[in-house]
């Protein structure tokens, strides 16, 4: 009978480690790996299972501790002597904001993100304080601008753009002109608010004019500046006039002068017109209705809070303002905050002229300008101021809102009366003489009959440690503003628009 072959169910462990556990196997090159694969194909199934079993036994000490294990009841766990299941990891505490609101799910933002925004916010606040909005001064923005909400994405982008404006102005020169009008208006406001220099002429050119090296803007009439800027109605230059931009430069920029052309004499004026027809330059902002020309509080004639003095250095010219006003008949909102008193010859206040000898006696010295050093304090003479304001009112006859914050030194000129025979001192225009009135005053019923709101704050906050004289001067400005309100209402006599004067209130005062 043939012998029965008996196959062992369990193989005897080898005395030498298998090839899979050998450290030298990991160092073999590709040829050795191929040879090992060929050797493993010749081995049986039992040998392969045995080698895998030995490999699993050797790796028991390196099991992962986070493997999910099934739980059993405590009684069975004690009988089987199974160790207790480790407790789960504690949950992270919920992130809560300062106000108690729960923050959205997810990890906290990196510190670099937060530190960058804090530095940007500090720089903006520091620049705003240097501008003069803080530090004891009160200056209100001109209404009518649609600015983005505080903390919105547009607000943050504009703030960042203003911080790097000198670089962004050159890098984005081909895109600023194509921005929507409301964003360009907001950009100009942010430049005024958060920069020390304010808005310069180059800044206005970057915002309102196309790049000069792009021929498409020059050839297409629909992309002309006067067409693209038709809806640009708000221009804020607070703190910039007299510092980074001059009124004469602003007037020439917004209203380009007509170029001089040399036309040869022709036999017929029709032929001359056809051959030499020149386009009249259109204004850059044809529909401008809101304009802020407020001066910086630190460089105007308003009282200085820090040094307790009054700065009288003129940084603007009323002559240039009158010339600019001739191009703005449609202006409805104007801010002249912290402007000096109306005067056509501010540098000749202390200058005198020796009059020729008269029949009755010797020579006499008279003031060179329209206002002398003691015209207001001793003589109560506001003749020049009244005449300048009347000329301004005839040019800006559409005003509805006028901001005169910080102009308390010349509030009396708004109700003062002067003789009609007084000269204006402006080259003999003769606008006021010969009207037939006994006295000349600011016309609140005619040229400025549309004004409904007058902003007449003193321009600074009254300090707690202010002296008696400072407090008396502060409340004197407030009383003058109330007097202007009564004067305007009496002049209109209930026939014109109702006027409201906004100024500081005394403690416990209730205004109806």
C-alpha cells in the first residue's frame, strides 16, 4: 500500500529571520528587489502565512493608541479583566468675542493677519489726529457723500489704498479713472481724512483724468473727462486748500482756459468760423454741487487751542475764491470752515498812505487797504467784509448749505450794514454803488435767499480748565450765531425759506 503523506498544520518557526524583516533587504537596489520577488514566487502559501504572522507579532508593541475600541458593560469588563476605555479628549472651549457673541466655527486667524490690521488702524488714527480732526477742534464733513460703511470690505480696501497712496497712484494709474464715480468720491474723502498732506493737484489728476499715454481715451468722445465725470458732484478738499493745492491751480484745473488762437483776417466771418472753429473746453466737473474748501484748523485765523493765541497768516485769497465762484453757479453746498475774514488786500492791513496836504492843515495818513488794524475793535467797521460777501453771494446764488465753522471772528459781518457809497476795492467794479439803498448788507433775501442751513460752530471745544476770558469768548461766538439767525429770519420776514443755524448749545438749553 502506498504511504500516506502527512502534512503538518503548523510549520516550525525558522531559526533565521525572514527576508522581509532583514535590514539589508531595505538597502538592496532594484535588481535585488527583483530577485527577492522571484524567490517569493517559489515559496509556498504556508511559508508566506508564517512569515506574515511573525511580522504581525513583532509589530504589536507599535500599535496606534487612537484606535476606536468597542465598549463592553462594566460587569463583563471586570469578569474578563479588560482595562477601562480611556475617556475621550476634552472639547475645545468655544471662542467668544468681547461682546459675548460666539465666533464662527473654525480655527482662529493667524496673529500676522491681526497684527497687520492693527498697525494699519493705528496709522490711520494717527494720521487723522495729525490732520486736526482731534486735539480740541471741531470740524464736520460736508453732507451728501455716500461713503462705505465702517468696517465693510470697501472701507478696508480704501483705507489700505490710502496708506500706500504714493505707490498705488503709480501702480493703478490705468484703473483709477475707470472706477465707479462713488468710489472715486470716497477715495478723495479718504485722502483728505487720513493723510497729512491732503489732496494735491497730482492726486486730482490721477482720479479725474485719464492716463495721457492711452490713445483710446483721446480718440473716443464718450471717454472724455467731462463725460465720464458728469455724475461727479461731490469734491472734498478740506485741509488741502492753501497747503497742497492753491485756489488758482484748482480753478485752472476744473475749468481749463480757452487756448489763444491766432486767426488771420478773412473776407467773410463765415469762412473764418468754418476754417478756424475751435472747441470750447468743457469744465472737468460740469455737475459739481458740493464743494468743501475748509482750511486746516492749525493754519487758519481761528484761535489756537494749544498756544492760546490767534494765527492771522492768510493762506488763501478771497480774490481767487471770487474768480472760482464765477464758474460755479450751480453749487448748492459750500464749506468755508476756518477761513479768515473777507478781505481783498490782507497783506496791506497795516500799510498806510500819506494823503496830500489839504487846505485846512497838514498831511494825514489813511489806510491803504479797505480794513485797518482797528477797524473792527474801535470803529466797528465791516464795510469791506460786507461788500466781499455780497459779491460772493451774487456768484453763488444757488447755495442751500453754508458751513462757517471757526469763522467766529467775522460773524458780525453777516448782519452789519455799511453805507452804499463805500468802495469795494476790487478794481472799481462798482457793483454795490448806486443801488439807491441807505445801507448795504448781506443779501439773505435775494442772492442767498435759498440758504436753509448755516453751520456756525466756534470751531473748537471749550476746555474744562478754560479761563473766564476764554469761556466768555467762546459763548460770545455762540451768541453771534444766534443773532445771525434772528437777523436772517427778520430780513426774510416769513416770505422766503426757513433758515436754521447750527451752533453749540449751553447746558440745559432746548432748541425748537
